[in-house]
């Protein structure tokens, strides 16, 4: 190989590494912030002297903000570009994250979490659009996998970092650490993400909005949106209220232990690509028919007393839920007759509204019936999701 060829290969390898690093950082930055408060809810409740269930608002606020922004982010990005919006949103995200460390009451923290949520879809939605613009074929699938890995690892790390730092210092210090990590991710995105080459500005915002009536009359698409609603509803409900069970007697887990509980989330890194292959081979309805009962089995495990049984249950729930998410996301493109980008935006809206309700709806049930009541609610949602998918997930 000539020195010029070797130099070119090295340059391409370096560019590919930088691109993968930047995309991983984008996924990580989004979800390290999305879920950074979930393992420290008992400490937040104690600091602000509020009922534990009320702190579900801290989880719900960014999800609701994300749901509100998701439908229009694609159109904004199509008009103004990719990299500068991703990098700018990641940098601005540092501000509310750091300000949360000085929050003096629950309402002010909820407002700051809502502001975080306004920034988050600018990162993850536009990163996905960037991947679709700049790559094709196997490269697209590989880069999308890198993003998914960053997102899942970010979700796990957000809970782990705050849990460990809170145990060693204080939850306010933990949020400052998350702000520093976010700043580091923004720097990586700014330095490593190549400026878009294939992007062409579009001016079809009004045209995009006209596709929504078509989507809202598409029963298969609406059914998929309903499944997406249920996916995040169940995930947020389980992993928010299990904290309150494990922080109380007889477990009395501190923030570090609660943060470590979320290691089960890493099962999603394994199960997401497996779910895609299984749905190709056996069909999405058949895979969904297995995933639902696996989650019900996991819920049953969490009712047991031993910690190992609860951990096994949470692993089953998180792994099978990521399978459901993979199936639903893939079916959106197949179910939408046209306007696929707005169809995805509508799905994301339903998905995050579901997460918002997952942080709020179980609160009264938790106070009245404890963890068994929360399990019954999530189980009922799973049954409804399974019925919906089996009935409507058919093409033709």
C-alpha cells in the first residue's frame, strides 16, 4: 500500500471514529439528563419536605416537554441544519442542569426539568436525522446502533452517577457532576461531529403539518402510537416507584444502591438488536406475544421479598420493554402511508406523554396499595398493549 493510500485509510478511520464518538456522546448526553433524578427521588422528597410520590413530577416534567417539542423539531431542523442545533442544544442543556443543584423547592426544580426537556429532542431527534442524511446502508445501521448504545448507557449512567455521588456527598453535588458531564459531551460533539455535507434546507413546514390528519385517520399508526405510550408508561412507572419500595424498610437502600439497581437497563443494549432479527424471522406480533408475558413474569418477580428476585424481575421488565420499543419504532415507518418523518414525531409525542403519565398515574395507587397496586396497573397496561398489537400490527 502506498503512503498516500495508507494516509487516506488512516484519515477515513479517524473520521469514522470521530463520527461514532460524537453520535455516542449525543445519545449519552440526552439520556444522562433525562433520567438523572430517578435514583435520588427519596433524597429530593426529604430535602423539600414533600411526599415521595410528588417527586414523580421531577421525572414527568422533561418527558412532557419532550412530547410537546417532538412534532416540530424535525421541521425546524430541516430548515436550519443539523450540527449547530445538536451542539447548541447540548451546550444550553448544561444551564438548567447546573441550576437544579441550587433549586430551593420542588416547583422550581420541576420548572428546570421542563426546560431540560425542551432541549433534549433537539439533540436526539436531529442526531437521528443527521445519521439518515449523511450515511446509507450498513453504515446507517451501524451508526444508529452506536447512538442507541450511547442512549442506553446514558440512561444507566444518569441514575448511577447521581446515586453514587449523592451517597458520597450530596444530591446537589451529583447534579453539578451531571452538568459537567453534559458539558464534556457538548465539547465532544462540537469537536468530533463533522459538519453535515448532504443536508439541503427544506421549507415545507406547512406541508408537514398537513400530514397529521392523515396520520390521525390511520388505525395501524394510532395503534402503534398507543403501544409506544404504554412502553414508556410501564418503564417509568416501574423504575420510579420501585425506588420508594427499596428505599423503605426492610431494604433501606441508599442512593448508591438504588443507582446500581439500574444496571439492569444495560440488558437493552443486548436485546434491541436481537429484537430486530427476531421480528424479521418470526414476525413482530409473535415477538410481541412473547415480550408481554415476559414483562408480566418480571412484575411477578418484583413482588417477592429477596433482592435477587426483584433484580431478576427488573431485568426481565427492562429487557422485554426495549424489545417492545424496537418493534413499535420499526412499525411506524411501515404503517405510515406518507409523511414518515411527521409520523415518527407523532409516535415520539405519544411515547413521552406515556412516560409522563407513568410518573404521575401510579402516585395515588402507591399511597393506597403500595407496590402491589403499581404492579397491577402496569400489568393491566401490558395486557392492553398486547391486545392492541395483536389486533392492528398487520400490513395489507
